[in-house]
C-alpha cells in the first residue's frame, strides 16, 4: 500500500471505517447478537486506531489543512468532496472515535433486542459525526449534519424510555427547524460565492470566507447559521429538547449526544458561522456571551432541583456548554483554546457521568435520586469512580475540567473585543460554585448517608466489563488534567489562526460594509471609522 | 543544585530533589489507596488471609517521615547558603499548560517562607499520623483514612511549594477535596456528609474569588508566576496609581479566597461544622495547616498587597472583626471541639490582622505558634474524647485531671500558650501582632487603633473561654455517669508522646521570635530568616516606634483577667451562682450567643432556601412553562392548528372545490359590480 496515499486520505479513512462497520451491522442477522456486538466494537476500535495514527501524523500546516483531499463531486454546482483536518477538528475527531468503542462496550448487556439495528445506528452516527467534522465543503457538511439526525432519531425512538416518541420528535423537529434556516443561508451564500478558478459558484469553505454580500445579509445569514448551531449546542433558551432527549435516550445515545453531538454546534460556529460572517459574528458576540452566561447559571440552578439523575446531568450540560460558548465569544486565543479543550473535557466527563447513570440504571431500573442513598457503602468501587467523575465535572484541578474552565474564564476576562467581558466572567464564575453545589448534593443524596432503601442492598458493584470501559475514561480525566500540553500544542496554532483571521477579516468587512452603505445610501448612526469598535 | 537566575524575589538555584517532598505523601496515598487493597484482595482469594493492618500505618507514617526528611534536608541546604543573597530553590517539573499569553508550569519554589511552611506541615503532619494510629485503631476503613490524610499532605505541600498562583490553586482546591473527604469520613452519618459538602461549597465561594483575583492580576501583570509578579510589581513601569480600582479589587478578591479557606467572616461557617471529622483531622487540617493557607497566600503576595492600603485595611479589618466575633461565639459552646473550632477562627483572625497591617513575618510567626498549641489542644481534646468513649460534651466531663494526667498537663500548657501568658509561645506572637497593629502605618487611618482594641478584647475573650474549657473538662467534680467514669483511661503511648512533643513546642516555640524590648536584644530568629521573602515590600512599609514592654504588660494583664474571670465563673460557687443569675437576666443575649448569632440560620434562609426556591421557579415557570410549553410546544400547536384549518381547503372532494369556486366567482362578481356601479 502506498503510505503517502494512506496518510493523505487518513481523514476520510477514519470517517469511512465506521460506515463500513455500519454496513456490516446490517448484514448480520438479528439473532447473532454477539457477532453484531463484537463487529461493532471491532470497527469502532479500528476507527480509533486510525484516528490515533492521524493524531500522531498531524503536523501544524500553517497555510492549509492537514490530510486535505478535494475531489469534484457535483461540478455543475461547484460542490466537491473536500475534507481535511486542523487543530480545531482534530481533537473532536479523537473524542468521537474514543467514545464510540466505549459506548459500544457499555451496551453489551443493556441492549438485548435489535442489536444489529442499534449497532448500525451507532456506527452510522459515528460516521456522520466524523464526516461533519472533516468536511470543508459546506454542502458536504450539511449532508452529514442532517444524516446524523436519522440514527439518533432511531436510537431514541426505538431504544428509548417510555416517553421516547415525544422526545425523539421534539429532538428531530427542534434541530431540523434550525438546520433548514441554515440551508437557506447556505444557498444564499452559495449564490454569492465565486471560485476564482472556475469563475462559478462554490460551496468550499475556502471560497465562502470571502463572501461579498450586504451588511444586512451578513447579519441574517449569521443568525440563520447561529440558530442551527445554537440549538445543537444547546444555548439558552433553545435547550429544552435536550433534557427530554437525554432522559428518553438509551445510555449509549446519551453519551454520544452529550459527548459529541452537542460539540458539533460549537464546531459549526468555529468552522462556518464565524469565519463566513466575521463582522456580523463580532457584532453578535456580546449577545452570544450574555446568553452563555445565562446558560451557565440557569443550567446550574435548574440542574440543582432535578429529581432524576439523568436530567440533572442533562441540565449540567447546558451549564457547561455555556462556559464553552463564553470562551468562544471572548475571541482570545486563550479563551477559544479553552473552549475547545473544555468541549473535549465535557465529552469525557459528561460521557462518563451518563455511563455511570447507565450502570446504576441497569441495576436499579430507576434514576430517581430519592430512590437511592448510602450506596457508597454497598458499592465502594463504583463510589470511587463516581467521585472521580464528579470532581472532573466540577473542574477540580488535576482533572481535565479545570484546565478548560480556567482557560475559558481567564481568556474571557482578558478579552479586549468582548464588551463587559469582566462582568460576564465574574457572573460566569458563580457557575464554579453552583457546579459544586448540584454535583456534590446529588452525590451525597445518591451515595452517602445511611442506606435508606432496603431494595438497594442487593445491588452489585461494577463488574469487569464496566471497569474495563470506565478505565480509559478515568485515565483520560487525569491525563488531560495533568498533561494538557500535547493536546493544546495541536490545537493552539489553529486557534491562533482562527482568532487572527476572524478579527482581521471582521475589520476588513466592516470597512467594506461602510463603503457599501455609502454607495447604497444607507445612513448609519456611526461614523464609518467607528465601525470597528 | 545550581545557580540559574537572579530575580528581585531572590537568587534562584535549581534543586532537582524538591519534588520528593510532595511526592512521598502522594506515593503513600497511592499505596494505601490502591496497592494494598488490590493485594489484599489477591491474598484473600489465594491465601485466605488479610494483609496485616500495620502495613497501612507503616506506609503512611513512612511516607510522612520521608517527606519531612526531604523538607529538612532542603531546609538545611537553604540555610547553608548566605541569607543576604536571598537564595531560593526552584525546580521546574513540566510545562503544565499554555495558550495565548498564559503560561503555567508545574514548578516548585522553596524559599525561606516555604521552608517554614513545609517544616510545619511535614513535621506536625508526621506527628498527627502517628497519633492517628492509636486514635483510629478501631476504625474499619483504616486504609481509607490514611490515604486521605496522605493525600491532604500532598496537596498542602503543593499549595505552599507551587511557584505560581494557578499551581497554588491546585493545592488550594486539593486540600479542600481532602478536607471534604475527611470531614465526611464517616459518610454513613448524613450530618457528617453534609458538613463535608458544606465545607467544600463555602470554600468554593472563596475559590471563585481567588479565580477572579488571579484573572485581574493576570490582566495587570501579564503573569501569574510569583517571581515574575514580584519583578513586574517592582518594575518602574508599574505604578499602583494607574490601576487604583483593579489592583485593590484583585487583592480583595484573593482575600475572599483566603477568607473561605481560612474561615473568616463571612465564610467561616463551614469550620465549626467541619468538626464532624475525626479529631486528628481537625488538628491537622482545621487548625494547624490548611486553614492557615489564606495567611500564607497573603504573605506570599506581600509585594502586591503592600501596594494597596485599601486591600490591606480590608484584610486587617476582617481579621480583627473575625477574631472578636468568633471569640465571643466560643463563650457558650459545650462541645469541646466546637470551642476549639471557634478559637481557631478567632486565632486566624489574629493572623490576618498581622498580614493586614504589613507585619508579614508576625503573621507567619503566629501561624507557627498556633500550629503548635492548637494541634496540641485538638489532640488533647481527641485524647479526652477517646478516653471518654466518644463523649464531646464538656458538661458531662469535669475532674479528668486525675484520670488523664498527661492529657491534662499538655492541654493546660497549650492553653497557657493560646491565652498569651509569657513565656509560652502564643504570648510572643499575639503580643507582637497587637504591637504591630498599633504601630503600623500601612493601612487607612485610624483603622490600626480600632483593630488594636478589637484584638485586645478578643485576647481577653480567648483567655476566658479557653480556661473555661480547661476548668469544665479537667477540674472540679466529674459529671460523667457511673458507667463512663469507670472506663475513663489515659490514651496509649502513641498519642501521649505526640501530645508531649507538641506541648513542648507550644511552650518554647515563642523563642524563635523574641521581641525587641527584651533586655539585651536577643536575635529574632524567625524575622531574620524570613527577611529575604519580605524584602521587596519592606521598603514601602512604615512602623512607628513605641514602647514594646508597655504593650506586653497590657497583654499579660488582659490575659490574666480573662483567666481569673473564667476561674471565678466556673470554679467558685459564688461565681457559678452569679453566672446562673446573669443567664436568667440576659437570657436573650445568652440565647443569641449560644446559637452563634443565628448566622447559619440566616444563611440557610437568605441564601440556600432562596436560591433553591428560585431554582424551582426557574425550572417550573421559565423552563417547563414559558420556554417549553408556551414557546416550543406552542409553536408546534400553532403549526398543527394551522394545518388543521387549511385541511378544509384540500379535502379532495370535487363538490367542495366546485362550491368554493362558485362562491369565489360570486364574490368577485359582486366586487366588480360594486366597483362598476
């Protein structure tokens, strides 16, 4: 095999291995549960190994993307199969491939019917997520982005809890509504794009970052993109689909949903919405930051009063993703790097929390906090694992969460472009306190105190399989907390480029907008030279 | 060890073995927490026997001894270098994280201040580990206890050795975690688990302040590394007048962090509850070491604090207020550990007075003497509790003097020290604090004088309530029931030996910081030793001259009157009757004080319940109703009804279409006719 060809196409390979697995899953008869499981595990591990390879082979390509491949797909419309990876997508790809085998392993007992369908959905979902992460063509991205809904729809709708139909339809419509507006914006942007080589329109991100459209159109397009991504993140107040989806989804679905799917919203902002419409983005940053701060506090407060552990974790995601979006809105290298790092951390630690909820649900068949109490005495090993994950979630130093949260907050505080950055940071730092409140309170009610419910006395501690899939997660919590540099080194150059490009492009566009307004006789309240501020 | 860099903060020598000091306790924790349980499981399966319990404490104490040994070696090496050069040992382990302009390394700094802290932590820590062998001997989760205890020491060492604010924060939150785990050590008791949680959360409030303070310093100075901060703060380019608001705000935010960790107003509420933990834990964490972290932090940042008189006034003012407020709460506590807890809060207030008025070394001096006498007091209380079979109520004690002589005498000596009787250690440090408060000219006027009198009053209260605890516990008639009295015993040798050593330190520790007024001007060892650390701020601080001897006389007079008052009220029948009569007359005040001014109740109502109710409202009204029902499902409903309405237009029924067409034509014709007419 030609090594260079292999390495050059590594991004595509990573994304298509799970697709191959998904096809295999369909070919396996429903009775052969074991074959389905192990084949899914094999393919997801293969994808992980490939992505490790990619991680090792990744170098900072300062001018272009790594593992970039561009093939004509629908030349008539300027659509191409254009993929590649940079520091921004690299870690998210790693997170996806890291979590999927764990999820597959975790469902060996929980899913006992339609195993092949379940595994198909998992692997197909993984392929779609990876596809959207490597896509550099907005059309290609959109295809993957929408395809993702189908396996998730099935995962919740077929394998979910009692109220799964409501939850899955809500999830679908919510995200789909946002996506459709984005599609309109994509079409608009496409019609105003030019590929300098062919002279025609193009959907490649390289050409879409140089759009020449009216200031109002920039605003509207940015809002359309933002809506789609904000729903996915989910930012307050577009978050209400999330608790429902989580509560109804099976454990594996929840892990992937919280672990990766939400991050695609953040990623969408970074890859498409902000670079395509930098001036509009910079204008809306204070709004995004304000909504994020509300999300941080609101999510934490509402999480605090939940009775269902899974719902609590779901609302905690709203709070954590608020931190992530705040760091992004700061548009400083530290803040954005922190936001990206925290996305990965959240995937690891909240993914782990959902796995833990799954472990306990498999045994007790309930997730009501009131049903538990004093489990630490009965399940000492589980208690220790749960505690580590809890501490990671509340961002205790030496765990991964601290690095991300710290960089986000300090990066936001020092932001020169974000209005009221200092007040917003101060408000967001109350989330640091509230996070400890809801997590420790929950931990206490479930694990500490006397055993209040005699039914729980029969519960078994974690078994070998469960230890096996929790072990890498626990390891990652500490590795990413103690040695973040190997990860940050891959991320930071790309973030640096992103921040510089967006801020400088925003200025250029502002100037262009001022000229445009002048030519078109639009009166602006501000003098043109004030437009940058 | 080789010379590397010259900073204003000192000449840096890299010393590669520094990491061993914190590493040993970490290893101890890992072995006790992971390796032994694993091996235990294996031997249970294959040899059908458990590992001996002794392995656990040999590991834990061994780790502590090794760590103390490393700290002592580093101290001796540091002492071998000329002090005038301000030598500092540094060790850069690895780059932790960096992004943008932010760079944080896992690197240690061992200067004169760190040396003092490390010696206190490792030596007292080792002693308390030894003491725990006896105290926790009947405990089921023996290895869990020692794992947490070693883990605590590890984080505490990171806290004092870290060379930057973020690394100090690692230790800062880490000790909070260890404290959480140890307070809630007996987690099957819901109250104890809650106490641990409360400690963690109240500390987190402080930590949020710490974070914000750190961010502001970063914006001001562009670094969070101590020696770089010192350089930047001293550089001619930096003038505090340029940042009047931000600098003070940063320092006050950091002080909020200190107030959380060191239990100052308004964040002291967790410490009395923290007494739920095992008593050796209270001695080590909640008296001798962890709670002094705030004082250490301010002393460490002395060069920045010296730039902001406003922030220093806040520090000293809060310290003084806490010293007095907590001392009055010690009056009517009947739980022996609670008395000591409030006393700790109060003594920490004294330390903040010291660092607040700019007398950095005095703050560290009191930190050290307090570590000696308070550890001794707590362990003495532990010995009493151990001997009384888990009785903590002083009303059920009395007359223990004859049953537990070693415990009594060590407790008594330590009480003399805390009360401020010369030549016991507490006298020297407390007297020096009050002296510096009076003579210091570094905070806003006339705060120093107010703080002096507040401190004096607090000292009076301290002598009173501490001797009250001695009299109630050890003197008079035994008030224990028959059954308990028969079983009272002196504690085992591992415990009493530690008590004796600590009592010796509490007695003699003051000689390390002899005051200036003593005839012949003996050397002040501690002040001299710490000089390089505080050299940068020394130039800008002012202390007036005053007659130190006079202050000492006042101090002693105050302490003696406190003791005599306690003796009168608790040992003489006349005094007891008088106290009872006053209690009747001033019942409301008595109740107020005994209930700790209802601060906990106020917090519970004003903060905990309010936030909880507000959150429920948010969830039910904002989330479930406004967003979900009205906006989201409402939109879906509108769509649904719109579809329902429009469905009538597309029934597929040709007759209906025909009716529609004819009706439309009719309307059209009518409109045209009307127009035409």
